[in-house]
């Protein structure tokens, strides 16, 4: 009887989170999948139409804008995540080894995490600004310091230029949370391991790779999985750094779309495209494809973690 009461209370405590998850997560997910499978969904009247097919997926996979958005997303994911993780680990190790002003440095590195993403991105955009008319408009900070005249993020900038700025911003902005988590993990490692390494005259590099990294592997695995998921959903960073201000607010050129930007662009449109496929269905199909990609990479990371993580 006592066990039954405990189970009853546990389910009661879980009821509210489960209800909220059902309303705001599971229901939207199921409806998005349904919308993607009805190629003529009408978002104005919320009607699905008569065609249950994969035409929305075919239209998305044939769309050059979607393929460019996928490439942009993959570049951000596979460069920013490893780079920011490695840098965060090295900075955390350095911060953990110093005593004077340690708290102050931790606070400085944590500031980007509590600062508005769009605000910081706009600062980066101004720093890398480019004067189309020489002498009338001042150069950005980066061009002025290095004495160059390069169009980094303005209209007509190449993918290599604006992506370089987006990657710098994404890596820098992602350091704060990772450093904080790594420092917490480092402070839980017993000092006896490092004392034994000193007795064996181990170099700092060997100590890092033979002691620190293996003992932090569960945290590294968590950071990598969450970072990959976040990077696949990147949108605000690109919008703030490489976007332009128009009459309807900030907007992105289509060649600078990420997968999330592509979804947003389609679901705000009504009607059918030239192939009689609903724009909303195309946006839903792109969202489902993004969901599947994230699931695949998360599964791969989990499988690798089972072999590489030391608990």
C-alpha cells in the first residue's frame, strides 16, 4: 500500500510536465509531420487538402535554396562546435590552474551567455562593416585596424567572408556556457591524480590527455551533443551578423539561409507554389528533415559516447 501511494504521488508530480510536453512538444511535432505529408495544406483555413503524399519533401529536396541552407548549416555545425569545445576546454583548464582573480576571469568569460544574442551580433556586424563609398562612410573596426577594404557581411559579400564572421561570433558566443560547465567538472576531479602525475614527471600535455580529458569525457559528451543540436538550429546568430535591416525588420538573403531560416521563410507564405505544393507544407517538410538530421547525429554521438566515455 505504501509503495502504491509513492507511485501515485510520483505520477501526480509528473502530470503537469507531461501535459505541458504533450501540448507544446508532442502535439506540434505530430501536426508538423501530418502537414508535411499533405502537400496542399492551407494554413489560412487550417485544412489539409486531399493529397496525402511526399510531394512537399520532393519539392524541398529539389530546391537549391534548401540545399544551400543545408550546406550553410553543416559548415556552422562542423566548424563551430569542435572549435568552441576545444577552446572552452583549454580556457577552463587555464582558469582552473590560476588562483588570483579566478572569479573575475570566470565572470568575464560568462558575460556573453547573459547578453542578448542579437545585440552582440549587431556589434559584430558593425565591427566588420564595409564602406561602399570611400571617404563618406567610416570603415568598420576590423578593416581600419588591418588597413584592408573587404566586404565582410554587406550586400554582395562572398560566402567565405560572411561565414567567417558568423563562425567567429558563434564560437565566441558558445564559449561561456561550456567554460562554466568544464570548470565545474575540473573542480570535481580529485587532486591525487595530478599529484601522481607530478611524481611521474608527466608533462602538462600528457596530464591533459591522460587524466583531464578521460575524467571529463562524460561532460565533453554532454557538451558535444547539446552543442550539435543547438548549432543545427542556428538562426539568430546568422541573422544578427549577416542580416540586413529592411522595412519589415531584420532579414536574410536567401543564399545566407540556414535550415531554420528556410523553414521560417516558407511558413510565413500562403498559397501554392508552381508545382501546386503548399509553401506551408514545404516548410513543415524542411522542419521534419531537420528533425531527422538532428536525431541521426544525436544517435551517432550517443553510440560514440558509449565507447569513448569513461564513468
